[in-house]
C-alpha cells in the first residue's frame, strides 16, 4: 500500500534512539522527509545518516523541549531545512527516575509532566496554524499502555501518559474540520535495547546464556514481566508501521483515537 507521504515533512521528537528512531526510519521509508530530533547531536546525526544511506531524506535538529525558546529555535531550524511541518510525532518524554509511592516527589511529577505533556503542547501549538491553513496535517502523540493500565511504580509517568490521551482527544476535536487529525499510539511491552538487556539479565538467573537467541530469552522471561495474550513482545517496526499509517491520507477518517500496540494486554474494549 502506497501511503503517499512523498511530499510530506515529518518532525519526530526524541528520535535519536529507540522508538523515535524506528518511527523516523519508518516515515522515511514511506517517502517523507524526516526531521530527526534529540538532545545528543551525534546520536541524532547517526539516525539521519542511516536514513540517507537507505535512500531516504533527513535533517537534524536539537533542543530541550521543556524550554520554550529552544523549541522555537528548533522549529525555525526545521523549517529552514524543509518548510512547514506536515506530520508531527510527539515521541520525546519518559520519566526522570524510577519511583514508587514511598519515594515519589511532587517535583518529579512536575518534571515528568513538563517533559511529556507540555513538551508536546509547545510544539503542537506552533505547528498547528500552518497545518490548519493548508487544511492538512497529522499529529501523533506517543503515550504508553501505562497511561491506561498503570502499574504500582512510576506513578508520575503513568499520569503524564494518561494526560496525553485526553489532550489528544481535545486537540482532535478542535481541528477535525480543518483537515488535521490527532491520534495517540500507546505501546505496551516493546523489544527495545533497554528491554533486551533487562530480559537477558533475568534470563541469566534462570540458567540461560546472556547471548542466547532472543526467542529463547523471550519465552523464559516475558511471563515474569507481563501477561501478553499474543505471547511475545512487540517490535519497533510494528510501532513505526502503525505511526506511518496514521500519518498518511489513508487514515484521514481516524482522529481522536488511541491505537494500542499491546498484544492484547489491556483487559477491556
């Protein structure tokens, strides 16, 4: 299926590694010109160079998304490279430190909210006017299954990701009649570099070699971490494909939705 992204400009925040990098590669494969963003210039350049080596088009911007002046400068640079942003993927975020209800601090909640929700708001507010004027635009906010199915730990992160879900619905309703769609993607347990290392550490305690095939590690360790009905973790490619579809004209009647990529973990409709 041709997703018709050949003339589109996509900004993916937090795309110097992990899920963001996979999304950047996925959009580039579909023909979009991708603006790779991160705080680490060398990491971001590495992602952009790999996209170019694979035949895609990419540029690099950096900036702290919790600082309004840096967001403005980043967007000015992005526009100087490629013009107005057609597709915005708000992937940057995360949590500053692991915590539970005995250690969590209000200051950490404020920081996590800023890095996830307010960062997305700052950029969305800036890119929405030209999208509305052009009567075409896509905003995809990356949330998490934790926003729907929060664990007992890292409550600041779950709360921030839940806020992104409701933020997306409000934004979607505000711009739906102007050709702009806003959706959320909520990944569950995904095979990232961090998860791979964590699983292999646990596998070692069960007598499995650190360099064992991933299928062996996954089968032994996944049931200890999460009950995934589909029986495996998700892949970065699967997230990238879902985002690319939502970014395309093929998904023009989908807005205000949350797409769960969780292998069936959430026990509800």
